[in-house]
C-alpha cells in the first residue's frame, strides 16, 4: 500500500489528470462541436479567444502542474519501486506525459498557432476552419483518453 507523501502525490495525480481529462472531454463533446456549427468567422474568432484565455493560470497550473507531478511520480516510482502499483503508476505517468501533454504540444498547439495567424473573416480562415476542427478534435480525443486512463491507472496503483 502506498502511504505518506507518495500517497499524497498519487492522489494529486489522480485529481490533476482527471481535471484535465474533464476539460478536454467538454471540448470534445460540446464546445468545439458548438463552435463548428457557427459561421466560420464566428467559430474562428471564438476559438482564437479560447486559445488565449486557456493560457491563464487557472488552467495552466493544473495542466502543466499535472505534467510535472506525473514526471515526479514516475521518477519516485522508478527509484522506490514499491511492491504494488509500480506498473500502473509508470504507465499512468507515461500516458499523461506523452499522450496528453505531448500530444498537446505536438498536435493541438501547432493548429492553434496556425489559426491565430488568420483573420477570422478572411477566406483563408473559412477554408481552414473545417480542417482545423476535424484535426484538432481527433487529437483532443487522444489527449482526453490519455488523461482519463492515466487517472484510472493512478487509482489502481493506489489500491
């Protein structure tokens, strides 16, 4: 059984990964779908605004903090190698770090940066918007699942 500070770190990992999974799940199930139903100029403008607001501390502390926490948990787990939960904690950390954080950096952020360069009312924005929505959504599903499964693996590692 995991205990002490290691237990607290793992519980915080469950919470952080779960919160991030929930935010991304909301985007996959209704936010981006609602934006896609708007005229392209309005959808692009709204998403550009979201991409600025998301960089503020309330979300970034949880998102980046969870990545740091997962890295710490992976190192501590690897060094301590507890009798129970080792595989689950290492897999959970890897899933969040690569499947959620890594996918965000490699797939979602470049699309956001491309969108940021476009004038919402331009023909280029209107042409790019359907592609952006489709591709961004696919990668958002990946990072949602990765964060959710990471949270589940941490819970299993606690048992």
